[in-house]
């Protein structure tokens, strides 16, 4: 059953999560002007599953049930499906202009699938079967799952079990025959208040003393003991103001919340890892790889909006054909496409895990994400350059609607004569929203830290590469080891084919 | 007479400018929570003139009256005085963490001084004498002058007189025996609502048809016909919220306003240019050079605050000694000091105009500013990297003050055990303020567009350089022209000393 | 018939091209120490076709004859084949450490194929059939074809027919019933002296007066009237010195030559374009797209050698584990993989031309190449950083082989005790070769200008993007046009799917 | 006595250093075509002292003898003198287009002066007096002194005394009543074969076990036991070829040599440090600061040559007015002036050491140098972009001089019709020389590693900055510590003036 966006929104009314905003319990998330745009963005992921033109990208047959399911709840059965997702993510980024929040759950769904399979293989546990049952229900009911990985972490220099307060990483405080009780908090959880469930995952490599911290499980967002404290966003209260211009992006928004788990009970059929410290790294790295690839879709799509906006403002200012403006816009396109190109490459080069589900290329996914920690900053810098000083000096919509002031603003903030001032004002407000305002955190800070900070990518990039091969190449060419004789068929010097090239999983479909 | 900060603030009560904010006339700027921080920042420029430790940097003897005057109202009598100003600007940037708004006026005061001198020399006019009288009153009363150059401009591809609406650049609509009447609007005028007067200057090179647009004059900010529409800032309404944390920088702020001049009468003794299109370029370029140098002071000072903030948050997160964190902080310092180094160099290499007032080195001032259009973006990018995802996901101060939620936040958003959560929360809020919030426009977009957009600097850099010399060097070394014989004293090949090196004004003090 | 590398080398002996080097006609290219390494590099493209492990990447069935052919002479029948080529190019870059010269011909072979098809469709000509016959012979004899596009160009601001000397672009000087006579010169032709034939193509968009310049044809490299003047390379004469260390890369090298066509007769069955100015742009852009993608293979492979070399020298210097060294090496990997990722993406996203042959994604190919004009410079900069000052201060191999000096050098240029000095010396020499010496032009200047200079890519990137789509996205989100209603299935605001996504050719093979 | 350049060259004939080149003892350095250009470059430093226009920059009165001396042998008595030197360095860089080699000695002369003063103050030694006597003779005889600091270092992860071979850092092997005997080798010593003496300095911080390695002394370059092994340079043997074009910069060149000290006896009156490990850091850091500042002169001057060359080639190609070419040239100027601006600022902000001699600002000197490790790479990258592919594909001068080939080349390598092909060819050769050839190491690798590698600057930048001040600023503004009350004269919040601003030495001369 694929919910329509309306059904999705209605389904949220059934949930009663403890969401706090500005110190108060939110009684009705759907009518809250600050929260609603984030629900709208999430709703797009339901909408595309019903559109004839998008259906192909947005739905697939379930590997588990053979029913048609939303791709955000599906398992990757081939590299092509990852490619389609990256393209869908770009489309959704283009339509929302901001994070649409559903990728974290999807990436978690896939990572936990393949990891539980391998845990069971090694430890003889039954996590994978349990997980499949849970996932079937998720798919059948088309519910929305938030991925919940990042712990609040306290002192970043200490392991979970070394912290002054043991609760700074989510952990098991009780085990019983019915299930487990967990405590702690997950930070910055994207879209959690718009989701039906959360999929909890550990956040880093664990050691022997951290065994209670090696926990993965599924928890309804309105389970007892769960408290969500809504994150502030830049310019958030503009949404409560009259008018629709100053917000910039009025219909769509992102969402994060501090997610506190205060002695939450989880029955065993929802527990997917429970002390297996030897699999934390696998789970984290697989999730991270998927999510780092995802950014090659959405962040390129958001860039497209920004590119369209600055090209428009250049039109309105009468400078679109100036050589330096054209050069900067071409540079913006170049950066957006480099992001997307690496995301696509990572998807196309995917490989099959033991569980049968495909994983994207780890190295390229990390490369994609490391570019994501840089290029949106240059994109917004160029956008700020092209837009001009008005970017940060617009009057308020109240001024613009004022009978006397409005006429003055209309007269004086006009660009080229052919374009109404309000059009220019709206476009500047959108760019402001993306550079400083409501969606700026989603485009800059989330690009930096989402799916792990740049240093995490650097480490993975270093680790993933076959340095012995590269050193052998250099030694051979330098004549330290045997040089290759180009005429001698049996000689390759010290060169050897990188392992991923003759991998059984490449090329797919063969 | 040097006003104390209190006297300055009181003096503002005497003025009754038409300041509009959110569609309403502001009755009391001083008690308006959104405006007051910008007055505080401006007040610092009065405060430093009274501090024993700063007095040396912040005051000087007037060239006109020999009285002690505030450096922001003074004329540059030597390169050293420019150097001291760059250092004072850095100090004020450090203390306010944001634009303190008084440099535009100062830079205008100096540029109009030397330009009117040369206009009179050529045209036999009396602008310079009038100007000196006006400036004496400014100095004696220690008033605050806003520089008002940037017109609203309409179609950026058309000259003032070619615009569909003739008012898109400020121009003279009437000349009488008593004075002139001007109409138009100046965009993004910094600190205007905190200033007693504005010094109007033309914004670009003019041609024959633009003669009415070549106007410079002084106008009280509360003169009849002047309307100021306050610019929105990112997160501006946080200042109206309870509490002081979420604002980030609670005491200090910047200010811009759209400044509309609707048939404003200006008596002749306040008119300093009236149709001399042949001097618009000189005035614009001299002002721009001063102001581009100024950014080598203040923006380095603001960087110092940001550097201190991220070093602190790294402490609180327990990662200060991580190699990649240290590397990024060192990079931030490097960028800040490069900004400052170029500002200092521009000041030290100043030259004497015909009027006796010193001008900074034009090339180096433009080089300084072009770096300013880039480095603050990298500084904030690195700050966002080091701070972590919490940067854009803090809860609200209301949550933090809530009896139950507050305790949860206190527990879970703690960094290292030794530092209270509130300290970490406050520091993150400050960084948010500088990267996204109230002072971010001052640090990013103003760095980009203030004193002219980067393309303007590129053009000046290209124009200022002696390319013939450089081509001669290359031709000589390449053997196209005569090569230099290193042993032959009379031979230099094609090399000739650049003109600025044997300038009569260098080195100063000889 | 697939030639072995030995057969290829022997086949070169049959050719007698007029190759000039240092003012003298080269009698025996194969034994010339400066030329031979470039032949060796080219020979690798023959060798891989016979290796069991590479055969899969390096050979395919001919679309024309169904015989097994070398991929460098084959037509692209699917995106997968382009992907395999990009990977083969990386492997060859890894093994040669320098340009192996055969891609230009391959990219020309494909571009002329699809373009002649479309010329014939429009003009009713017979170029395509002729071309297929020629190509069959190329494939059957496994000969090596040099692509010859870039004209010498004279004044870059003037069209071919406007030049002071009409010969500055290759053009038809005579047409007869047997064929045409062409005159002019092609600049910087890669691998031409190691090739059996050259495939001549026009270099840019042509206008009416340039009709004689719109010529494409195949010419044997030793045809009457052809003169090749060998290009100098940095440190080229080190190849004539005794010893093998100072060269750096002793076995392999690149090659360019100025190719002069002095009234060369071409029979009609070798003429593939003759005056069709309306197809010059298509031919140039298709060739350029292929070749810009190619660089995402080879330049990443060469980067791998450089990365292996600097990691080794860091080992030898005892600093491999220093945090800043690791960070720089990870950055180098990141850059190399970004190059490769964009090349792969361009290949995977290929589309089918009317002729049935596949073309890579134009936008992504240009994006790939624009990164190639930047990253090798940063790669070599980081390599120079890591290697240390010895990079440019090694003594000569003669010193090293000197009985007394050699002992001193051996003692004093030692790094860590475990590694012989000669090993360190050889590795430094290789890095020198790649940063300054024999292969540096191939890695820096060729990356910059090969397949077109960066400005050409900027222009293509601007042109390829659907800016109307992007402006529509921004207008919709800003509320200028209709906003998308996320709940209303029939509403998409102004968003429309980019044309390439529902292209009939995507996804390939389905 | 100021030697003329001819006298300097003659004086070199008196010296008989053991210089080895290509395994052979050089009998006559002056007539060796590979060595002579480096002597020419050094001779320029003598020439400027006699030119009326340069004398002011190039000479001064000796602090020791009150005689007129060459600035390269003088002590800095004021910041102005450092400023003049930075300007002279730029002039010399402009004229030679390459390193003129005399700065290392000058920077060493000043650093040893102030350090020996402080050693004596602490330890009651007599180094300073001895040193002054030696320096007087240097000045009086106008001899050329090479600075010799960098040891060969072996395993960079180990201290001098921990190396497998104790000789990998220069050390004292014997002490007697007459003097000391030293052994070891200094790497990459600039201009050593063109200098009369070398000034030996330790290369890094020492610990207790390294006491024998803490040695500074002066040694004639032809002292017994000294062996110089000449470093290879890119394209070095082009100097031995006929013709003058392919070398690029025919008259001037750089020079480095491996300097081996095999039991060299040094009498006590030439020993300036002998075991004082507590002063190694001071000596190294002072020398490094001077030398890092120096690069803000010479490397900007060399950039000027490159800028002139590419502007010329753009002229010759007919594209000088293309917007992207102008933009790139303006960027090159911007980079060059940023280098120079930081060098000037470092000099102007100099401070007085206890000895009376001035030291440049350490922080700004390091900032200057860190930019030097980056910008020349971008400058050459842009130069390679603008020049076009011909940069690396010129034929040889032999081809150009060949009667038949020469005519072809003349015809086909012509740019715009007005400029002879040879002019274009020469200019391209010069740019090749600076990007790849003979002077490229001086512009890239020397900019990277000379005066210490970039990591060394990063460390100094981190160390030099007053982080407590910056953290106090941030804490005050964030409201963690007391905020500044802008109206309260006695309140500054947590701000305190940085120590260097009220330094007794600033502003100098007042």
C-alpha cells in the first residue's frame, strides 16, 4: 500500500510524539507553521510514488514481498536502483530546495539489512529474520522511518564507556525476557517528528567495555520515554510572521530534533543488534557510505535551485550577459555536476553484499561526500557574489505591503524595467533563505556534518585505497623493482590489477 | 569636544529621523531591541577615544583646528595614521564582533576632502573651502557621519540617465540661489539611523548626460524628505525574544537602511560637488581605496572572535589537540593575518594627495579587499567544520530554561565534563550568529559587496599595475629586447623602476 | 588480427615518416633514445589486448565485422563499453605513468562515425559508407590511428578564412575527380610518429567563408607532403645520458609533433567531410566530449603512480605517519578519485546517437575535463610538498656512480636506515619527472589544454545545462510562479523533469 | 669597499672550491655554461649597489663601521631598512627572473648577530664580539656569504643524536684550544659555489643529547674538507646546447649544492655557537622569519616577469582582451601583490631585539611564506592556461635555425601577423623555463621548501598567535564572561590589547 501524501499527513495525526518547541509541548504538528513545511517536504517522497512520470524512479517491487513499495523503504537489488535513487534525490532536492529528510531512514534500512545478515552468519543469532519481519510491516504500511545514529557524544576524545555520564551514548540499561530497556540521546535527528518510527544504530567503532552501547533497534517515535526537542533554525520565527516572502522557501523546510530516550522499552522482535561490538564498524561504515552517496543527489538538486535563482537575479539586475557573471554561473553548474557525477559513479560501481543487497562503492561515496563538505560553500559564496548587496538588506514584507512605504520600495528596489519589483524581492529572499536563512543550515552545515564530518571521509578515503598497488606502480616505473617490458607479454613489472576491477559483482547484470 | 558614549547616545535622542521598521515608524530607536545593538557598536567608536590605552590609536590633532578629534572624523596626515586606524579597526572588530559602522563616513570624509581640493584647482570652484567649514563643525561637535554612496541602480547595465525611472540614482532636480533639491535613494546605507548626518557621494563614473547625477553634499539624517527603511537581518527577531543566548552576539549589531531622499533641499554651503562629472571617478576610487583598506582591519578583528570561538568549542568538545583541528585553526589564523597584512601594507605605502591628505596605496587596498571577498567564507566554512552539527541544531533558550527540558538539555548537550553545558551552548550560539545569524551578513555579504563587489577590485587591480614594465622585464629576459648584462653597470636591459618606488611621498618621514 | 606489441613495433619499421628531431631527419625512430619510450607506451595498448586479465577490458567484437578487435579501434556499442575503456585508460595510465597516446585516435574514430552518418542523412552524401570501409581496414590490420584536430591557428581572434596566411588552418586547396589536396599544419599531434595513419578533423565551428576548412580525412603518416617536427619536452636530452635514474620514467614517454601537410593528396575514399560547415560543430563537440571523458581514466591512473611515489618517499623519509602527511596523501587520493568518478559517470550516462554508436554524457564529460585542468596541479603541488627540497636538488647519476662522490652521496642522502639511498634517489627522480621533467608536460599542460582549454569546457557546461528548468524551480519555490502543493497529486508547481532523464536511451540495455 | 660586479666575478677566480658537476671537478666555474648564469644572478646584487637609482635601496651605513656597505651584508637598524630590502628583493627578482641567492646569507648574518648577543648575555660567552669582528671583515671586503642551515637529516622522525649515522646532522667531532672540527653535510645550499664563505647554523630545536650538533660558525667555501656536489636542475643541459632560446632565461639562473664538511677545522674566532642547545630554537626561528619575509620580495618579482610574459603571449595570440584572459591575468597580479603585501607588512611591523638589530614580525613573516607555498603554483597554473598547448610542444632551436624546417616553423607557429614567430617562440620558451624548465624549481619547489616547509609555517602561526586573547573576546561577546558595556568607560568585558601593539618598539622612529 502506497500512501498518498494526504494519507501520510493524516497518518501523522495518529501519532502523539512528545515534541517540544520553544519550551512547550506541540499539540498539533500539522498546523504549526514552523513544523509544517518540513512535513510538506517529507510528503513529497510520498507524492512522487504516485506520479506517472516519477513512479519509475520512486517505486519498485519489494525483495521481501514482491509488492510495489516506495523506494525509500526498499532494499537495493542492483546498482541501477541506486542510480535511480540518486536521480530521484536530485529531483526531490530540486522540488523542495531543502532536505526532504527521508534518506537517513532508507540508508539505515539497507545497512541494517546486510549487517544483520552477517551478524547472524557469524554469531548464529536471529536478528536478520526479525529485521525482515519488521521491514515487511514498514513496507506494507508505507510508514516513514527516521534513521537515528549520531549520539550526543560528550567528550569526543573518550569512548562511550569512558564518559563521565554513561548516558552520553545510547545504551542498554536492562535486558529481560521480553526485551531491552535503552537510555541516552541521539542528536540532530533529521525528520524524526515527521516519522512513524526510528531505526536506532550505534555511532562508532566499539571496544570490549562498550558492549552495552552496541545496540540497534526500532522504536516508534511516540513510544513511552521518547522526548523530541525541536532544533532552532536560522530565521525560524519568520514562519510565524504574516506574509510569505521573507521566509524565502515558504512551502518546504527541514527538521532536526534532539531525541531523548529515557528508559525506553524495546521488545525483542525489534532488536537487531545487542552487544555485537564486532559489527558496529560494519554497520556504521555501510550506513555512512549509502548516506554519503545520497548527498550526491539531493545537494546537487538544491544547487540547481540556487543556480536558477542567481541566473534569474542576474537577469533582473540586467547583468546576465556580463562575462564574469556567466563565468561564475558556469562554475556553479560545474560544482553541482561534480557532486552529482561522484554520486552517480558511486552508485553505478555498487557491489553485492552477502545478504544479496547492493552496497555503493565505499571509496567513491566518501569522495562524493568530501566534495559535498566544500562545494556548497563555494556555491553559496558565488550566489552571494552574483546577487549583490541587496541580499542582506531587503526591507520586510510588512514594509512592502505598507501603502506608502510599499510604493517607495516598489519604485526604488526595481531592477530592469520589465520585471516587477516583487519578483526581484522574492528571488532575493529565496537566495537569502538558502545562504543565511531557513534552509541554509540544510545546505551548508548539514553538507558538512551530515553522514559524518570531513575528517571521517578523509580517514575512509585513506583506508579504502590500495596503497600497496600504487607504491608498486611507482617502484616499478622508477626502476626500484622490475620495470615492465612493454614488448614482453609475460611481464607487467610490478603492476597488479586492483581487486575491485575483477570483482564478481562487476559489471552488474552479467 | 569628544563625546562620551553616553553623550553620543543622548545626542541621538535629539534627532528625529523617519526610521521605519516592519512597516511602522520607530518612535524610540534607543529602546528598540533590534536597533539598540547597532547603536552600541557605534558607541564603541566614541568609547575608545576616552580610554587611556586606546586614545593613542583613536584620537589625533585636527589638521583643520589643531584640536583633539576622534580619528573617525579626522584627516589622514601620514601613512602612520592610516596604519593606526587599521589597527584600531581590528581592535573594534574584536570587541564588537560585527561592523561598527563608522568607517564609511570616515573614508568619505577623507575622499571628499582631497577631491574637492582638486575640483577647485581645475574648475575654480569653492567646494573645498565650504567642505572644510562643514568638516570643522563635524569635528568640533564630534558628530557621526554616515557615508552614502551606493545608489539603488535599477538596471545595472544602464547609465543613470538611461534608466526608465530617472530617480534610480540620486540626482539634482532643482537648483536655486539657496541650494539644490535632490531626489533618489541610496541603498544599504550602513549605520545611517545611528548617524547625525550623511555624506552623499556619486556611485560611479558619469558621462555627459549624467551631469545632474554628479552630486556630493551633506544632509542631516532627519532632514525633511529623508525616509529610512530598516533592512532585515538574518534572525533579526531573535532580539525581541526573552533571553540573551540565542541571539549569539547580544550587545552588538550592524545596521543598514534603504535611504530615500524625496526632494530634499540642501543649502549651498553643504554642496561639495554639483555636476563635475570629470571628478566622479576620482571621488569613487579614492573612497573605495580607503574603504577597501578598512576591511583589512575590521574583518581581521571579527575573524579573531571567530577563531577564539572555535578554539573554545574545540576545547569544550575535547578535540582541541586533534591534528586536523589544529591545522584548521592555524589556517584560520593564516587567513585572518593575510587580510590584515594587506591592509597594513596598503596603509604603510600611502601617498600624499595634492590636498596634503594621504591616500592609501590603491593597488594594495584593492588586493586587500579582494581577499576579503574570499577569506571570510573560508573562515566560516572552517568554523562550521570545527564546531560540529550542533551548530545548527541547538534547542531554544526557552527549552533550556524550562525546568524539565532544561535538565535534559543540560545533561545531554554537555561536552567535556569540566565545562557547563550553558557555556558550550553560548559559544555555539555565537558561532551560529557569525555563520548564519545576526552578524553573518556583516561578515559574509558585506565582505563581498561592501566597498564594491569583487569584479570592481579585479578591474582596479588590472588597471593599477604597470603592465608595460612587466612585459619589458619578460621581453628582456627572453632575449626579445636587449638582455641585461649583469657585469655592465650601464646596462639594465629593459628593466625600469616602477613609478611608485621613487615617488616623492615614499618613504614617509624623510 | 590483433598485433602483439612486437608486431606493432616491427610494423613501424615499414613506415618511413619524415620525422625531424633537433634539425635532423630521424632515420630510425625505434632506436632513438628520445623517441623509443613513447613507442613503448603506445605498445602497451597492443599488449593489453593479449593479456588474459586485461583482454576483457581491452578487446571487443567489431560492430562492423564481428571480429575481435582492439578497443582502441572499436566503436562504442554501449555505455558499459565506455566504462570499461575509462577503466582501461586508468590501468594504462598506472602502468605507463604518462600519456600512452592512443585515445585521440579512438575518440576521433567514434566521433567521425556518428557524424558522417548524420551528414549523409542530411546531405545525401556517402561519407559514412566510405568511412566504414576505411575503419574495417583499420580494425582488420590493427593499425594505430592518430587523431589530428588542433590547427596551429595563428591569430586566435580570427576565423580560418580571415587569417593573414590562409594555411594556418588545414584546408582544401584543390578538388579533382580522384580526390582532394590539403595544406596546413596540425599542432601538438599526440603519438603521430608512432601511428600508421592520422585522422584529420576540423578544429572549430566554421562559417560560410570557411567552407574549404571543413575537411576530415585519413592520411598515412608517411604520405608524401607530410613533415613531422618533434616537440621538445622538459629534460628531453636526459634520455641520451648514460644511466637510467635521472630520466625518472625510463621506459615510457609521451610524444607530440608539429604535423605539416604540404599539398597532401587524399583520394576520395579517404575523405569523410568536405565542405559541410554545418557539421563541424557536431564533430568537434562529439570528439571533445569523448576525449574529455578519456582524461577521467588516464589522468587518474597517472595520479595513482604519483600517490604511490609520494607515499613511498614519505616512508623513506620516516614521516609517513605524520598527521599532515597523511592528510595530504588522502587529499591526493580524493582528487584522483573525483577525476575518475566524473569520467565514469560520463560513460555510464552515455546516450545513443542516430548511427547506433554511443556518445558519453556531454555535460559530465566537460565537468570531468574541467576538473582535470585543476586537480593535477594540486596533485603535483602536494607531491612537491611531501617530497621535500631534495626534489629539485639531486646530484646527477654520474656523481652517484663516481667512486668517491658516490660514497659521499650514498652516506648523506640516506633517509631511514632501512632503505638504500639509491631507492630514495630513484623515487625522488620519478617524482621530479612527473612534476618538472619528461612526463610533467603530459601531466600538467596536457591536462590543461588537451581536448580543449578550460574556457572551452566552461562554455560547454553553460550551454549544456537546462537553465529554464532551473529558473522555473527557483521561481516556483520563491512563489513567483505557482508553488507546488505537496499534497495535491496533480500539482508540481513549475518543476519539469530534465529531458535527459526520460531519454529513450536511458537506462541502457533495458 | 663595494665590489663592482666585475670585481666580484674576478674575486671568485681566487677561490678554489671543490665543486663537482656530472662526476667531474669543475676547473673553471666562471666559464662553465651551466654555472655561469647563477654567478650572473648573484652579480646583480653587487651591481645594484653601484646604480644611482638603486643605491638607496641597496646600500647603507654599517652599524659596525659606519662605512657604506652592501645591504646584503648589513644589519637591520630599522623596519624601514627591512622594507627597502623587500623592495630591492622584488626588483632583483624582476631583473633576474630567478633566485639571486644572496638572501640566505643576509638573513643568517642578522639572525646570528642578535642570537649571539643573547647567548653571551645568558652564558657569559664571547661569541658576539667574535662575530662582530668577522662581520666587519665581511662588510669591508664586500664578500658574499652563503647561509648554510638545512642538514641532510636522514630519518626525519629522529633527533640528530638518534640517527643511525651520527653525521646526518653537522656536528662537532673535536674541540681543541685552536678551534673545532666539524663533520656532516648541509643540503640544498643556495649559491654556495658563488660565495666566499658559508655561515653554518643548526637546523632545528636540540635536546640534551644533541649538544655537539648545536654549532654555528663561518667557513670559507674552499676550506680543506669542503666538497660541493652541484644539484641537477630541470633542463640543465640545455645550457650546453647551441643557441639561446630553448633555455628560456639565458643569462640568469639559480644554484644549489650538497655541501659536505668532512672534518673541517674551524678556528675559535669563527665559532659563534658551540653547544648552547638552549639557543638553537631562537637562531632557527629568527633566521626563518627573516627568510620567510624575503620571499615576499623576490617571489613577487619573479611573478612580475611571469605576468609580463603571459600578457605578452596573450597579445601575440590575439586574445589579450578576452574577458577570461583578463580575469586570469588580474588574478595573477592579485596573487603576486598579496605575497608582496604580506612581506611588506612583516617588515614594517618589525621589532627591536636586545642586540639593537631589528627583527621582522614573526607571525606576518610566516603568513607571507605560507602564501608563498601556494600562490606560485596557482600563478604557473594560470600561466600554463593562458599560454596554450604550444608551451610544451615547441620544436628545438636547431629546427628553427634549419633552413627548410625553420621556414615551416616560422610560417606555422606565427600568432598575430604583426609579431615575428621568433618573438612568440622566445616568450613561450621563457614561460616554459618558469613552469617546467631551468628556473621552475626556483619558483615552485624553492617556494615550497625554502625557509622551511609549509608545515613549519603552520606550527609557527599557531604558536605566535595570542589565543587567550581571542578566546577571551569570544567568551565576552557570547556572555560567558562579562560582556563589555559600551557606555561604561571602565568596562571592556574580557578584551585586552594584544601585546604587540603597545610594544616599546612600535611605532618605530617616533
